[in-house]
C-alpha cells in the first residue's frame, strides 16, 4: 500500500512539473459579438457540441481589408472535426456577418449524385494567400475514401470550385488520389 502511495505521489509530482514546463498557449481569437450570437443559435439547437480543448479553439483568417473568416468548432470526432464558418465584415460604418455554406455531393437511393449546400465544414483549412477554403471528410480513418471540396472565398461570396469524391473504401489510395467528381464551369 505504501508503494502505491509513493508511486501516485511521484506521478502527481511529475504531472505538476510537466504542467509548469508547458509553453504558453497562442493568444485566443477574439470572436466578434455578432458572430458569437449566430453561433450560439446553432449550439442552442443541439446540432453542435463545442469542445473547450485547446486544439479546437476559434480560428481567424483575413479575407480582405475589412472581412475576416472565422472557423468555430462544432463537433470533434475520431478523425473528422466539423466547424462552422462565418464571414464577418466591418468597414468602420457597417458590420455584417453571414454563415458560410459550401456545396457537397450526395447520392440518392439509386446511386445518382446531386449537389446540396452544407454548413458543415469538415476538417476545414483556409489558404489566406489563395483565398480558398478546403474541406476533407474522411469516411474512415484510413483516408482511402471520403469527399473533399475547394471553395473560393471573397468578401461577398463563397463559390465551390471542385469536389473530389471516393465512396469505395477499398484500402487503396489517399485523399490526393480521390477522383474529381464535380467542377464549377
């Protein structure tokens, strides 16, 4: 019993030492109140389960001089993280916010593909220099199947450009190998 107590005391001491040695965290993103209000509505419906984990903190990206893109976590799963995106603009006289929606590809019961809008931004990433928002929904952790999208973001529009889709989870390939299933003309 004494050995267990000593082992636990050492373990707790090591954890306390490790906590003291951690690097300071990145500064938290200040999310505008209008964005927080829209996000709170979705969370109140039970469709989102935000995480307080440091890995899922809000992200802020610059779209142009007056417009920012905010990605706020919605659901964190084993290999997919859903975010909600909001475009927020403040030119000094007018403020506005809108929720980001992209196109995704779905299949009906006969296997026919159709486009549908989606607010879920799965494993989202934003390239500030190209002003593109990418998503990648993994159908399973092997990453051999799923769907990814690429959308152009501007201060007044979100335009889905391409959708890659691979439904066959055959253990072959990776997201870069998924076939192009739809492209904006």
